[in-house]
């Protein structure tokens, strides 16, 4: 290793290798209505091998809450009160980045105001729900959150370093 | 002392109470979640604007002039960062205006780009209310209540924006006295000197900044750009190579880094830059062209240096990155054929799209590869047929001319040469070479 590279390695305060850009693959299995959704494909009955399709990942994770998460899901795949199994995995299939949660759909997708209602009706076919994790799976939540918060922490540190002072 | 002086949420509430907020995000979920959070932070609902597309957001920034913008990185086909320019135009004095980038694009290069563009906060999705609140508060309070050092720098930046260079220099020099490690002040002194075309002074200032903080990104960028301006390419490359080891790549700069690496014959670095390139989500055409060209040059270098496997590997990467761009596929095939690697050349030929496969260029390259499998007479016959069928192309002529030279057919050479020059006079040198038996 060149001397200059050795010096640089001593200077590095952020280990960029700790930052893991990840693409999430989310599938859900509605235990109440017996509908499974994987990458926007509804399957009756469920057969995971058949479910693997190329395309977009329309189930999106937006926000982590105290006892669950907010997902944007395809239209009519669940309703308030349904029990749903939600599986998260990353594209690189790392076993420590694989999570399954039994959840209850806790909130219906009610428009916030007139403007939101208009957009929801005419522009957006997606549904938004808060998924509350069943108490038996709650212990997994901190490890799940850490997967994202670690990246945010490094991103903030890197962002501040790059901006300098 | 009033409670608000210490409570960040209360300070933020006071800050936001009379200001407009724009939330620009294609996702309704995200817009609604942000709207709720902004409500809890004290933003009056009628002051929070929502935009779904880039154009909608652009118009709202122009017409409504929001002080706080929370923007998704991916706004349809446009990048949310592009809105920053419009935002800054509305508020040239950046103090008290906050631009937050929110993104599910969690690539390292996106962070670099955001930091270099002076975005105030960078938040990854999925976020929690805590993360969002913490970052928004920090960004807004840093604007409202900055330390004296940053206040002086902000004043200097305002002068710099108005091209009042001497006043700007005074402010930045004053700032230098207000912090024990004032690398950012040194950077802005350097920038001001650069704008006054005092290149040597600017160089000293950037280097001075780096004595306070050896890895100060902005000072490194300033020094790199200055050295480029001074045409000191080897020195500029040293700086930028160091940056690429310490920080993620900024896609906007990677193209010129590749150019410098090739100019300075630093072929060993190209593969590392290729790795950086593969980590970039938004790849502009210029960057794709540069990476392909660099990989081809580098591949040829390794083939010439007797490292065939490495050369082939780089050509393979170039062919993937080229994604059907004919000019690069052609260069790769020519490079492989030059070294007798016709199997690899044939495999590259398959990367032409079905629409491209009837073109004269494609047929000529296929002909070139086929010559490895045919005898001289057959080669000439096939080439002649292609010409009769109207597929004239410089490569086709070169192969025929080389073939006729090998068969010692001077009469036919002259006829083909005349025909070739009438169609492609600019290729005279290449035809002359082929005529004397050198294809490459």
C-alpha cells in the first residue's frame, strides 16, 4: 500500500462499507381474506415460486412507527382489521435482512382533506395503511429498525463531513 | 429566560409559524405523513403546499415562494435536486430557508451530490417521525441560530453572490478568526480569490483549509477545480483520486475523473471508478459515454501489455455498460479482433439490437469476425457481395483491401481503393494502411 493511501486510511472517519444501499422486496399474505401479494401480483392460493415475477416493487415501506410501519399497498389487498403477514427481504437475500411480521391492519386509508381526497380518487390507485405488529413479533422490531437507522446515521455523518465547516 | 430560547421544538414552531412549506413527493403516503408531521411541528395546515410532480413543485416554488422545501429525490423523470436551483433563485440569501432532501434512493453518490449542492438535510426512507423531526429541527435551527463563525460566512456568501469580492473577502477573513479550525472560511476565501482570478492565492487558501482539516471535502474540490483550470492535470488527478478513496463519487465529477485517469495513464484506477459507476442510480449519457470509452482504452492497454484475461474482462464490462450503443460495441469488436479474440468478438456482436443488425456497420463487423473462419478467396467474394448489396462501410473496405494485399492483387486493390475513397475520403489513412497489409 502506498504511503499516501495508508495516511488516507488513518483519516477515514466513516466506514462507507457499513453503509448498505438496499432494495427491499416486500410481500404480504392476508390471513383474513386469503390473498397473497408479491410484487403487485395477487395469487390464489399462495405459491411463492409462482409469485416471483420481474417488475416494480409496488409495496412500499414509508415510515416506521412505534409499534409497526406504514405501507403503501396495491388496491383492495387488505382492509382495516385484517390480520396480515408481512415479509421483508433485501435483494441480496442476506438472512439477517429477512423479517416476517404478523400484523393487524390498524388504519384505513382515509383522505386527510379535500385536496388529498381529490388526488386519491383521480390520481392514485394505491392504499395506505398502518400495520401494527402483533405482540408475539414485537421483539423483532428493534433489529428491523436498526437496519434502516444505521444507514441514516452514516448518511447524516457523511453528509455533515462532506459539507464541512 | 423564556422557555423558547432552549426548546428546539418551540424555536422551530416560532420559525415555521409564518412561513410556507412545500412537500414535493410523488407518493401520496409520504406527502400525507409529512403533512401530519409538519402539523405537529407547528406548521399551519393552510401554509403547507403539496406537489406530486416536478413541474407542480417548480411552479409552486416560483409562485408561492415557500421557505421550507421537503423534496423527494426521485420526482418522476426529474431529480428533486434540480429544484434547489429554482429555490435558491427565489432566496439568494440562503439564511432561514431550508431545503431537505428525502429519498428512498440510498446510494452513497446521492448523499455526495446533495451535500455538494448545499442541501440542508438528507433523510432516507423509511424514516421515523423522530428522524425526520431531528433533521428538520437541526437544519432549520442551524439557519435561524447559527454560531458567529457561520454567520460571518453567510454574510460573505451574500457579498460573493452579488460579486462584491472585497467585502466578501473581509467577511471570510473575519470568520477565519472565529473558529479554531476554519477550513470552510479558507475554502470561501479560495473561492473568492478564484473568482478574482488570483489563482496562486486561491491555491494557497485551499491548501491552508486542508491544514485545518486534511479531508475537508470542499477544499479538496476547490483545489481540484483550480488545478484543472491551471491545466496541472497530474496534480489535479492526485487530488481527485484521493477524494475518490475517501468519499463516494459525485456522478457529475466522475466523467472528468475518468478523463484525467486516462490522460495520466492511470489505467489501474479505471476498474475502481467502474465500481463507483455501478453504484450510481442516475447515470447521465455523458458519464455512460466516458465509462465505456475508458473501459475500452483500458481493455486495449491490458491486451497490449499481455494481460488478456483482464483486457477481456474490461471489454465485457464496457459492452454491458454500452447497452447497445453501436459506436462502443464497434470499438470493442475492433479491439478484440486486433488481438485475434474472434470468439469474444462474436459474443460482443450479439449485443447489437435486432434493429441494428441490418446496418452496414453491423454487417461489416460480422464480416470482419467471419474472416477468421474463411479462406482468402471466400473473404473477397463475401465482401464484394456486401458491396454489391449496398452495405458500403469503412471497415468493410479495410477488410477487403487487407485481404487483397495478402493475396497480392494490386489491380483489384486500386479499383476498391478508388471506390472506398469516393465514399469515405476522410478514411484515406486507414485505407492506405489496410492496402499495405495492416488492418489495425
